[in-house]
């Protein structure tokens, strides 16, 4: 099940990155019309995606892991379970200390790399077009 979740999460992040590139066509067309080079436009898209995904991972991964540790805890969210702050804190610490943080970081790193790589490839493909072509495409898709 974990492999399935990792594959789906990675696919969603890559699709989200590509959709973000498409959604900012009008902005890129305007900046290109102001004189930005195609290379700088393509790299700006990659940098934007990299920063956005990095912040999402930095905030989301620890919160998600802590939420799962709390859900898996035997005395939290269980009906009829005794509530002892010491036992609860020890149980949370035990759960959090037995998580494979290296694997979590590796999955996040690979997902981040794939999302940024997909955005870079798509960004360079889109950057080949003229500002007029970008605006026409944005109008067709209803982005403008």
C-alpha cells in the first residue's frame, strides 16, 4: 500500500507542477513581451516549482507523520482508553523514534526532483513559443 501511495503522490505532484506551468501562461507571455529570454522564463518556472514544493514538503511531511503517529497511538482517539499524559507522551515518542525518517526524506527528495524535472522540461518546451502564441493558448484555455 505504501508503494501505491508514493506513486500516486509523486504523480499528483508532477501533474500539479505541469498544471501550474500551464496556468501561468499569461504571466510568462507578459514577461517575455517585456524582454525576458526563453531560458530565463523556463528556469523561473523550475525555480518557482522547486521553492513551492520544498515549502510544502517542509511543512507537510512532519505534520503528516506526527498526525499518523497520533492516530496509531494506542491511547489517543480510542474509546475507553485511559488517558495518562506520561504514557501518552512516551507512546508518541516511541512511535516517532521508530519511523524510518531516511525513507521519508528519500521519498520526498525523489518526488521533489521529479516534479521539478517535469516542470523544467515542460517549461523549456513552453518557452520556445512566442508571447503571442502563449496568449492565444491561454485565451483558448480560459486562463485569461
